[in-house]
């Protein structure tokens, strides 16, 4: 059902935008344990830099969290990088000069979650981030920020760009983000950059920049093992060493096995990451590589009536995903003069994905016995040879379909950047100019095997494969497509200090994208598309007092249609995404225009350092692309420009840090709505019975985007060696996907509480544990409508389903315990 319901669960995710700018983590004091440092240095870097700390080791102190709350008076001056190129030190932009919100997560916050999913740390620590498990698997979540999404689901209109060590890792074919491929233990920091077109395509809602550890920033070794509920067993090992001041070596290895709480939901994760670095004077060079081999089950929502019977239910399996990746990145930085820095990168990446998805089907018995039809009992269902299929099943068999697809991509690219810090007209100034080039070649293949559905909702194949079939034009059949992406970017940014307190930033980026489609089985999918766009940015900051800074900015960003969207854009010939592509009418690129403003500050109090921020944003998307369900064809649809959408809201946060206490509270309000009228296909009970469509009016909210998010977190050192903490998350109700007209009851809100603790047994051994969802709350993070008549409800005597909702159930209460050993 995962693929079949794709259009309905994705409609709201129109790859909208909010190109904004910023992200930051405070640099820890010299000598702190490595995972508590938050210097950030990398590519599309939003990175924080500080004077080089004294040689630090991974040795854990007797009071392991003391440094994390160190007074800001002890911190070196924080600077931040906000451009997509190689790592540097000392050339960053003073954080008080960044004209946008600042969000970041460091290695210590990631470790505190006890998870090998970096997305868990983003959810817990960034106010505007929300996580939904659309796939039904916790290792393949959707990350939503301000109503924009970075999702692993092929076909989701993506609104966030993601970078690792300065390399964009949105996959070439669909811009999807596979979070499971990211080596979490090796992450030094994650910064969420908004309001910055320098990050190129897809940075509509912002860009997530993951900066990785290396032998200069991490020294020592650590082994971390954990186990617990649902058969979870996981381990991570990392090691770093600096050799003779000039060389640094780092490696991380991770493995995980989890049986899941749902039927057929096993997960296996295997990842490796390594870095070799060289320093000489003001020059620094790195070669880093990674590989991953991951397998997952349970990748779809489940009818609510099945969840009422059993919370671990699944619907129409098999549903499996296999991801493979290997990559090599080269980065370098040279201080050519005291005021000029040159940086560059080169990278190559190979990615493979295989999907197996059991679904209901539009194939059925013909009125003429012994034959198979499509959509009704008279239209022939053809095989791959073009001949109508004979019916190999006994009369009355409930038919299904196993859709298989594969993606194989090779991406390579280079980038360069020059930074100048000469004064301009006697005032401090920072000028950056850079260029990027990325090219990808992808091969996409898909087939559909007709099968039968048993009472356990398992689809069993028959060896009979569906060919081009259907009317008014063929819409199903095997696909073999080759695509070539070429993305070019040129950007320039300047920050000019009018006074010591007032700084102005301006600039922009020019993007050129060419996408070529080559049908390997015919000519229907052939196409050649070129998109160009200049995206400006202007903003300013004013330091009202030493403890209070105001900022404001305006920017534009764009997203070009992906090869997948271009291959499925004809409403006359809709696709079964992501199994089949059928034609490529031109789509317009999405343009987002965003304004952002706010205040931030910090103050030393008797109880520790008080930090706070509050800001508002508004992003309007033009020619937004959404997935439109096809009327009368369950699971089929197409991509289309649908006019304007808007996201606007407010984010506020307050935190306290001291040697013994860390506290954080945040609130985010996101109001996402359509600005133009639409008519969409839907399985909604309120659809027009004749046209099978719903009418969306201007002002209707976009589904699957909760308006309110509240987060609380606290960590307290009971003694020098014992620490306890917890966090709570509240997410308000949201409309189901397919209810763009806002007529059905919202998916209920939910509140979840989690606890964690750690005990430092010796200097080098730590025991820890956590309880997730301590009150065993049963809730869903995502909901959509489905075809209630496609398959009988076998748990209710084979009658039709009566509840039109299909939900993504969240994990029940879970207990975990682990141990960390450092060397």
C-alpha cells in the first residue's frame, strides 16, 4: 500500500520554500571532551569557528557534562560560516552579523538521545522541526521544518537541502534525503541555515549542514553499545588521532538491528565513515569517505480499523527498502594572503536503492472468463508483450500487485570559494564569491507483478508481469529511464559593518539546471529541460545592547522539477508513483520569497547563562509543485504546478546552562495554507460523488503540518557522576493528507514524555539508560485517506472498511540500556 497511497499522503508536501539564513552552535572551552565541543567547520558551512583549542582528547572527565554548560564568558568569540564550500578557520562571520534565526545541534546533544538517528536530535533541540514516520519506519523519517520537508520517500516534493561536509546529499533522481545513510556517530554538529540562497537548489525552507569529525577535532577512542525493546541491539565505535601535528586520522563504524514493533518491520543499519587530514601552516586538506548498507521493512500507513485491533499491524506487504551508498570527498583550504582565503571541494557518490512494495491493484477479472482486465471488466490488461493477460488465478481471488523499482545514481561535482576580509571605506567587510558544479547520471527501472492477497494482507506473486495498458492512454508497464542532471551555481555575498553595532548583508546566487531524460524502452519519456534563476538576499543586524541583537532579512530561493516529476506530469496519463513514469510535459520551477525578523540574546545569571530568541517568518511559494491524485484511479496521480502556497509563523526559545543544570523550552507556530483555489482528486468522504474531487479554497490549511509544537528538556547533575534528564514534546492536531479542503476531523494532537540517565562508573566507563514514551501513549504522527473498498477487512469478517483513515503508528513505550567505554 505504500506506493499506492503515495499521492494522497504527499499532496501537502508541495516543495515549497523559505530560503533563509543561519545556524550556529557555540564553541566549547578549550580542553573540553570532544563530544562537548561545538566548533563547526565544513561545507555549505554554516559553521562556527573559534581560535584553535589546545590539544583535546576524548577522555571523559569525572564530571562529564560540566563543560557543556560553561559560562559564555569563558567561550572564545563565536563566528559562523554561511556559504556552501570547504572548511575554514578564523574567517567566519561574527554570529551577531547573521541576519536570520540561528539553530544548531552538537555532538553532545546527539549522543544524549542514545539514537543512531540524527533526526531525533533535530526533533528534540530545534523548535521548528517536526518528525513524522510516513514510511512507518523510525530510521526513515520525514524531517519537516516550517512546513518544508526533507523526506526519504521518492516522489515527495522536497523543500530542504541537506549537506554533509559541504556536499549536497539530496539524491539526484528525486531530491529525496535518506537519513539512514548518514553516519551519526561521526557528526560533529548540525546547523540549520535559513534565508540563504548561497546553498543553491532546494534550500526553500533552509539547508541542513552536517559537519563531520576528523583527527584534528576528535582524538581518542570510544565504544558505545546499547540494547532494549523490540529486539534492538546497536553499537558504534569511533577513533581519532593527530600525528606529528600535520596529520589527522578519524574513523567511525556503526551497526544496528531492530525487529520493530510492527509486523515485517525489521531494520538493519551498517555504516562506516573515515577521514584523513593534513595541515601545514595556514593550509588544510582532507579526504573522507563513507559506505552504508541498510535494509528496512514496514514502509506504509495502516488503516485505522486494523490498528484498533493490533497496534503493530501492517497492510499489503511486502514493503521493503534496501539502500546502498559509497562516496569520496576531497576538501582543501589555503590562506593565500592575510586577507584572502581559497577553499575548494571535489566529490563522487554512488547510490543504489531497491524497493519492493505490495499493493492493491486495478487489475481484475474480465467479464469474459479466463482473462484479466484493467480498471473495469472490459479494458484489457496487457502483458509485457502487449497481449492481453490470461487469468492464472481461481475465480474470486483478491488480486494485488508487487511493484518493484530500482534507482542507481552516480554523482560527481566540484566547488570553489574565495573569501576576502579587507576593510572597505575604512569599515570591516567580508566578501565571498564561489561557484559550484554537480552532475548526476541515474538509471531508473520499474516492474509490476500481478499477485493474490491473502487474509494476512501479504501479496504473493504469480510470475505474471503487467505491461503498458489502460485507457485513454497506457499508464502502467515496465519502465527503464536514464536521466542526466547538471546543476551550476555562482554566488557572491558581502557583509559590511556600517558601525560596530550595525551590519548589512547582501548578495545572491545564479542557478542553472539542465535535466535530460532518455527513455530506454521507447520515446515517451524523452525530454530536455533547462531552468535558470537569480536569487537575491538582503538583510541586516543591529546590536541594541551587548546582550541583545535584532535581525531582519529577505531572500528568494528556487527548486527545479526533479527527473521523477518531469517524467510524470501528464494528467491524461497519470503514474503509479514511484513505479511508473509515462510522459514529461514541462513544469515550472518553484520560486520562494521569504522575509524573516527577530531578536536574540543572552545574559549571565546566578543560576547560569540565560539564552533566548524569538523570531517570525513568512515564505510564499510561486508555481508550487504538488502530487495530484488522479480521479478514478486509486494510487495513480501526476505532478503539477498549482499556484501559490504560504508558510508563516513564529519560533521562540529560552534556555539555561550551568555546570549542573541545562534547561530548554521552545514553542513554534506554523500556519501553512493554499493561496489559490484548486480541484483535487481525493478519497475523502466529503469528495464530490460525481467528480470524485474536493474543492480547495484560498486559506485552506495544507495537511500534515501541525500548527503548534512545544518542547521541554532538562538535564541535572545529581552528583558529579550521576545525571538525570527528560524531555516532553507536544504536537497539535493536523489535517489528513487528502483533506486539503479541511472538512474532515483532524488527526489528534499528542504529548510524549521521555526519560534518560547516565552514571560515570569510572573515568572511562559510563552506563546509561532511557525510556521513550514513558506513559505508552498510542498516537499517530501522520494520516491520510485510503480506498476502503480496495481490499476487504479480514479482521471484520471480510466486510469493507468503514473508517477512511490510514495512519502511521508511533512506537509504544520502549526501554534501552547501554554502556560507553573511552580510551
